[in-house]
């Protein structure tokens, strides 16, 4: 199915690795020119070259979105070769500090990294989308935004803020042709998660077989209707759909890709 991304240009923040990389590669595979963003030019360049080698179109924008100057540099690089039709706000950081460990400075730092960085890119790219009369803004959120756990309260709160600002932006963009939505991942498997699972397996009695460890970890930590972790490509698929013309009538929504971890009507 053609999701009509040929000729579109997309900036995916934090796309030099992980979830952002998977999103960028899928959008490129659907015909969009993707701007790969990161703070490390070598890693970003590797993703750009991989996309081009596979027949896609990719460019690069390097900068720290935690600063106004860095956001200016990223926006300028992204717009250098043409307007940006799609902004996927994905870049961010995690922190596992507890209430007793996270200082006020930790709260401020992660809020700047995970929330204000999103705002910076919205402010720099959405005005030119209005001139185009069409656009997509997709924010990567998470289930902890609506069902927070007792640990990492400062991180949980930043996810909630992302969900909130995305809906507010959708209201602001009424009748502009631009939509704003959230993709909310559940527990997604990646090399870091796999390493943590292997190290934690003896403590929880999950066995030694990698597949058994993953299955038991899901049952103990993140029970869901699919009985497994999600894959980055499954998040990328939801993002690609929201970028398509088939999602013109979706705005201010949260698309949960979590296997049914969050239980709601």
C-alpha cells in the first residue's frame, strides 16, 4: 500500500540509533527524504549511508536539542535542502533515580532534555509547515505518562508533559492541515534491555535461555495481552501510519503500541 510519502521531508530527532533509527529507516523506505539527527556525527553518518545504500534518501543534522543554539543548528540543517513536512520528536533521555535520589536539578535537567527540546523543534519547524498547508508532528510518549510507577518520577512526569503538549498543539493547529499526535510505546526490546535482562535473570529466577528470560520478564514486570516485548519496527509502523494521508482525520490522539499493557476502556 502506498502511504503517499514520496516527496515528503521528515526530521526524526534522536535517529542515529535505536527507536529513532527504526522510524527513520521505515519512513525512508516509504519514499520520504529523512533528516537523521544526533549529537554524534559519526553515528548519524552511518545511518545516513545505510539508508542511501538501501535506495532511500537521507541527510544529516547534528546538534544538542537541549540548547537553543543546538536547536537552531538542527533546524537550519534540516531546512537547508527544502521544507520539512514531518517532525518526529523522539530524542530524549531516561533516568532511573527514585524520589529520594532525584534532586531538583535532576528534574530540571530531564525536563529540558525530554520536554523543552520537543518545544524547541515545534517552534522552529511548525511555522513553515503552516505555509505548506500540510504537516505532521508526532511525539514519542510512553505508558508511564498515564500509569506512572513509584520509581523515576521525574522521567514519568516528562512523558506526561509530552502527551499534554501534543494535544494542546493539536488544538492550536486547528484547520491548518497539520496534525499533532502521540505514539506511546510499551516495553521495547533493544540491546540495552537484553543486556539488563541477562544480568537480572539470576536475581528473578528467569533461567538462562534468552527467549525464556524475555518471556518470564514480561510476565513478572510488564504483563500484556501479547505476552512479549515490542520491537522497534512496530513503533515505526505506527509513526509511518500517522505520517500518511490515511491519517488526515487523526489529531490530538494517542496511539498505544504496548501489547495491551495499559488497560483502559
